[in-house]
C-alpha cells in the first residue's frame, strides 16, 4: 500500500489529468503553428500524435514492474519532469527531427504520468476505486474540453497558442515539487518464502491471465473507438450534413464535453451498480448512439444528438475497466494498469487511423458501421469477462 493521504493523492492525480487533458487537446489547434515553426507540412506534423503514443506505450510497458518493485514516487517524478521539459521544448524548436525527438521524450513522461495518477487514486481509495477513478478521468475530459478554447483565446490575444503548453508545463513542474512532499512508500515485495509454490508461480504468471488480456483487448478497442469518433466527428459532420468545419468543431467539443459528463455520471452510478453492470449500461448506450448515427445521416439535429449520446455513454468505460482490474489484481497494480494503458496506446495508434481511412476512402456509413462493430466487440468481451468471473467464483 502507498503511504499517501487519500485526499492529497486525489488532488495531485486530478491536477495531473487536468493539465494532461488541456495540453493533449490543445495540440490539434496548434499543428499549423508547429508546421510553420519547423518548415514542414500539416501531414508531417501530424506525426506528433503518433510519437506521443509511441513514447507513452514504451513507458507503459516497462514502468509498471518498476512501480511494483520500487517506488511510485520515482516514476511519477521522472515522468512529470520529462513532460514539464518536453512540452515547451517541442512546441518552440525549429527543426522537424528535433521536434519529433522531443515529442517522443514528452510521450515517455506522459505514459508514466498516466500510470502514476491512476495508481495514486486506486491505492488511496481501494474500496471506492470505481467512483474515484471516474472522477479522475473526468478531469482529463475537463482539460480536453477547455484546452482548445484557451488556445483560441491565446491566438486572438497574442497570435500564438503555445502559451497553453507553457502553462501546462508549469503545472507539471509544480506537481513534481508537490510530489516530493507526498509520503509515497516502497511497494512491499511479496513474501514468497512463506507461500506455496503454486501461488508464487501464479504471481509470476500475471501476464498469462486470460481475464487481464480480455479486459486489455477491451481497452484497446475502447480507446480506438473513443479517439476514432472524437478525431473524425468534424469531418463526418461535413460529409453527412454539409456543416462547415468551424461548426463541426463545436460538435467535436460537444462530444468531449458529453464524455466528460459521462465520467461524472459514472462516478455517481457506481454507488448503485456493479462494475460489470455499469460497463454493460455504458456500452449499450454507446451501441444505441452509433446505431442512431447510421440511421440519421443528413439530419443535423439527430446526428449531433447521437454523437453526444455516444460520447456520454463511452465516458465511464476506461476508468471503470481500470477499477475492475485493480480490484482483481490488488498486488500487481503497476503491471496490470501498465498493460491496460499500453493496450490503450496501441488502440489509439491503430484504430483512429483505420476509422479515418474508411471515412475517406469508402463512405460515412461504413465509418459508422465500423464504430458499431467495435462497440459490439466490446460488449462480447464484457460477456466473456462476466463468464470468467462466474467460473472463478464458483470454482
């Protein structure tokens, strides 16, 4: 267990996610400025998102075992300092290769920070992990909702949106200083000498758990679906309703805003619903939203309504899945949450690209049917998880 005051841990973690969401969502609006600074094209600077995910994936694969064996403080501090340095650096260089290298460095910090925030909350509130993790992820959505708007205000006032990334970097640096004062202790090593050989072997084989890999694949599909619709909703509105991009961007903001509110609602609903049932309701609502999109092409009102329904319903899936995992594997939280985050990064790398490819090369209907298919796949995986839990409880 981490020797951390719960309320202080929650404040630190939520502040991390608020700044994280703000800087991440603010990248898109400054891509043009990045292209101008590095004398490159928009297509080239689009690699910023890819390199962020790659850096994050690298950390998430290896930081979990380090946290379990040593200290969350080490990973948290290093991660916060990497992001605090990388953010203002990559947004102000004039060399394209150097920019990508700094983005990769920032991604390394982002992945560790993501793990740190989730584990701080999960460990501080072991009996209330579902509502508290939903609250944590609500703050990411809050930052993502306001980030682009703040960039717009900054550009109008100063001609540049980069000040938002400097602001986020300052927040990360301050959080690193605060984390130095938080009593985060070393995770206790398992006392394998007093345990049966079979139990010790089971602990060493955590990555062979079918339950863990099933929920990992669910997270992979979820992140791809979330970012697939979030990244391409503006384009989708233009193709299906003829809406101008500036108005379509408002629909995208509505999507992220609804997703944020969904996480707040998930925190409240978790007090009445089990984690499995909450996931079922959320994914059922997402399927309703995507099916509604398939049936409402051309209608501005119904399309916006179903995009909002989908975002609201998706909101609670990621944090609730993390809660399910830390409750199932309380002694291996670093490894398991790291694996989930890595699977999410893979989904974020691959599926939004595939969704955009389908939208641009086939039709808007095929794009929506793809989102329907990913939602059905998540429901099937949730059913498999339910069956697995029944077998283990009966066994």
